[in-house]
C-alpha cells in the first residue's frame, strides 16, 4: 500500500466528507484518477494552480480543507519565496537550516498563531 502525504490525507478526508470518489473528482477536474492519486502520494509536485483548483472544487461541495497550501508545501518539500521580502526569505531560510527542540518549535508555532490572530 502506498502512503499518503499529509496533503493526500486531507484531500481524501475532504472527498469522503463530500461523498465524492477519486474518479468523479478527476472527471470534474478534467484529469485522470492516476494524476490526482500521484498528487496525494507525493509522486507529483502540487502547483499553486492545483491547490486553488482543489480548494475551489471542495468549496463548491461546501467542504473546507484547512491549511491546504501549507500541506502542499510540506508534500512538495519546498516553499515558494515569490512575493516575499528579502527579509522574509532570509528568515525562512534561517528556520529551514536551524535545529530546534520540540519546545522551541511549539513556541514558534504559538507565536505564529498569535501573529495570525488565532
């Protein structure tokens, strides 16, 4: 059995919530089931266009997938620096190369949540 990425887990759950099969989702999005499956298991990179298409697909079905873009970034093992200031990009690169303890990561996560108004 092939392991799903976190992105794949979220999309599969959304499909179940929307009562939509992989095949019918593929038909509606005008792609093959194999293509969608390859996004879910990480064999294909998930473009920003596909994140938007998948979000829109589930929005029409009244199913929300929280943090889909972040899940795609993690699945892709990359984050686009496009649109970031040089300072933001350098900060992101610094985080990516640093070693943090679990407690430090939890503190950063809490701080980011506060910054976003959660």
